[in-house]
């Protein structure tokens, strides 16, 4: 009886590990939850883009290298917030050279949840990267 239980537990653990791996494989390409600043990170080419927003209306975006270290932040970036009910606003991301990041503000009364589309030039081409606030981990 113990041999049957041991085999059943081993099989169940194997199935759970398989489902866990399958879930990661089905996540958007390059998406990871590890980040140097506590935000969400998405791979774009040889870079990473990290996005972090909070309930005070602060948005921070970092363009990172392959080792997730900040690189020179590009001018001309923006973020479009799309809230429930079709509310939408696009705001420019300002370069914060001292903190090596891009920053913007939003009205938390209007946007308690939203989908953000960060648009920034990387290696001479414009890329759009999507994030959610609050993040659904």
C-alpha cells in the first residue's frame, strides 16, 4: 500500500511541476516577474523594460540592458493609460537622469486600474510594451 501511495504522490508532483512549467511557457514571450526596482519586466530585443506604478499616481519606467542594469534613458517616450469604460490618456515620459529612469504622473482618482502601453525608441525603432496596473501576478 505504501508503494502505491508513494507512486501516486510522485506522479502528482510530476504533474504539478509539468503544469507549472506549461504555465510559464504560455506566458507572453520574454515576460518575467524578477526586477531590480520591484516593477514588471518585459524583454524587448536585447533590452528589458521595467514598469512600476503606484496608488499615488507615480509611474516609473526603466530601460535596462540584458543584465537588468539601467542604460541611457531615451527621450521621446510616452505612456498611454487605458482605463475601464474607455477612459484613455497619453502622457510623455520625462527623463530623470539622476535616477536613470523615465517618469510620469497620472490621476489615481481617474485610473485606479489600467492597461499601460509604454512607447519608447530602442535601437532606432519605436517599440510598444504593454503592462497592467495593478499588476496581476
